[in-house]
C-alpha cells in the first residue's frame, strides 16, 4: 500500500470516527446552531473503545501520545491491521507499519522518541461498514 494512500485512509477514518460519534450534533446546543446527525451517524449505538490491539479489530483507529526529541508532545493516529500491527505516519520516517506499542522508547533517524497508546476506537457502528473497511485494508 503506498504511503499517500495509508495517510489518506488514516485521516479519512479519523474524521469518520468524529463524525460517526455525533460530536457535531451533540455540540450544537453549546454553539447555538442546530445540526442533524451526519449520514452514517451511530444512531444511538455506543462508541466502542479498546485499550490495545487484538484479533478481529482490523480497521480500529488508535491514538498515541508521542514525545518528540525536543520534549514537545503530539497525538499520532494509526489504523490497526489484521495482524495487530499499526499503519501510521511517524516523524522522520514517513508512513510505516510497525508492531503495536503500549508504551515504548525507541530511536528513529538518530532521535529518541517515547510513545504511549491512549485508546482505540471502532470507526463504524454497523457491521457491514466495518466488514467493508476490513476487506479494503490489505
């Protein structure tokens, strides 16, 4: 899978998670606007969160906290593959597929990084959409 496609897929799924969770709809009263739930919204179905990678979770969007060499931190987003590896865009390396990391310190491009897994989310509530994503990942 080429790097641009992985980056686009990860960004698209991250946006789908936000849209599907109905955040815009839930925030409407706070910002004084009325909005209808987005197409494909969860329709009252709970948002499924996980604490790590596991079989059957291909397509789940995982969020990581990354400490950069200059001690700044940023959130990185990755997508879980069928073998529990994560496809993500990593500073200095570009798009990579790596083993899932709960918490780790490692060197990349001569720089030291710390990474902590925050959580993973199932991006689609309905099984048909999730199955389609899982078929398209490879």
